[in-house]
């Protein structure tokens, strides 16, 4: 572990040492190489970038609200139920605090990968779209969408999951 942590630090220090004193003409390819090395070792695999995300403009909930606790319940239920079949929709709570959601995994994704993608996506949504009453995030392996409007299950709008 110590070794892995040291690599980006050492690479960064060496890059500065090499690149800074050089002229622009000769440092170009070296700095590109250094940039690649640093990027390669410093990128964190923990939180992958979504392919696509949308924060709905249908209103905001407040912290500790009933809506938020319904949303938390829904996201965990969607992730656990959804990973079994690769598809799940659900609703929690009662209007006006009702939350509906849908999850989907790509057909060739293994159950374990589907499960972790759905769990990550649910948490990422809460961070990407804080307090939003509706949001969608789309990864390579899965899609998670929730909304305060249940009719999106059957809507014919141009949502990304319809064209997937
Ligand atoms: C919800 O909150 C966001 C960020 O604070 C804000 O930009 C947006 O206008 C709000 N939406 C509504 C409908 O109040
Ligand atoms: C929400 O609840 C937590 C813990 O119960 C509390 O610390 C926090 O201040 C509350 N936030 C709001 C906005 O009420
Ligand atoms: C699946 O969904 C149902 C109903 O939405 C819920 O009661 C149940 O707890 C969920 N299962 C799991 C394993 O979360
Ligand atoms: C899932 O979606 C269907 C429509 O496609 C809807 O009839 C059903 O009520 C939804 N299930 C839940 C639990 O919301
Ligand atoms: C819910 O969504 C449907 C279809 O997108 C839309 O026609 C309806 O007005 C929405 N309802 C609310 C309360 O936003």
C-alpha cells in the first residue's frame, strides 16, 4: 500500500523537477508523459464518472423530511430488488411525499456488478442532485431514476432509458 501511495507523489515530484527547468520546446513530450503517469496513478476508481445525469426541476425536498426518508428507503429497495432481475420499479410513501423509482442493469451485466452499480448510483444521485425531488443517473452498467411523479413509469417522453 505504501508503495502505491508513493508512486504518484514521486512521479509528480520528478515531473516538476524535469519540466520546470526545461524550455517549452523540449518539455512538451516529457510533460505529456508525466501528465499521463500522474493521471494514471492518481485517478480514483472508487467513484466512477456517470455517463449521463439529470437533476429534475420539479422541486426540492428539505433535509430530514419525510420525502427524504422515503427516498432513502426507495433507493435501498430498488438496489436490492433490482439486482436480482436486472429491472425493478417501486414506490414508497404517500402523496405529497411519495417517491417512485426505476432501476435497470444492462442485460449482460453480472448480478454482483449490477448490485454494486445500483448501490453506487443511488448514493451518487444524492450527491449530484442534492435535495432534488427527481433525478436520473446513467452508468455503463446501470441506470437509476427517481421522481415525485409516478407517471414517468408509463410516460412517452424522451427519457434516456427509453432509447437505451
Ligand atoms: C432546487 O434547488 C436548486 C439548488 O439549490 C435550485 O437551483 C433550484 O432552482 C431549486 N428548484 C426549485 C424548484 O426550487
Ligand atoms: C437533521 O437531523 C440531524 C440529526 O438528527 C441534525 O443534526 C440536523 O441538524 C437536522 N437538519 C435539519 C436541517 O433539520
Ligand atoms: C423489495 O421491494 C419490496 C417492495 O417494494 C420491499 O418490501 C422489499 O423490502 C424489497 N426487498 C429488498 C430485499 O429490499
Ligand atoms: C411499476 O410500473 C408499472 C407500470 O409500468 C406500474 O403499474 C406499477 O404500479 C409500478 N410498480 C410500483 C411498485 O410502483
Ligand atoms: C407527471 O408527469 C406527467 C408525464 O410526464 C405529466 O403529464 C404530469 O403533468 C406530471 N404531474 C405532475 C404533478 O408534475
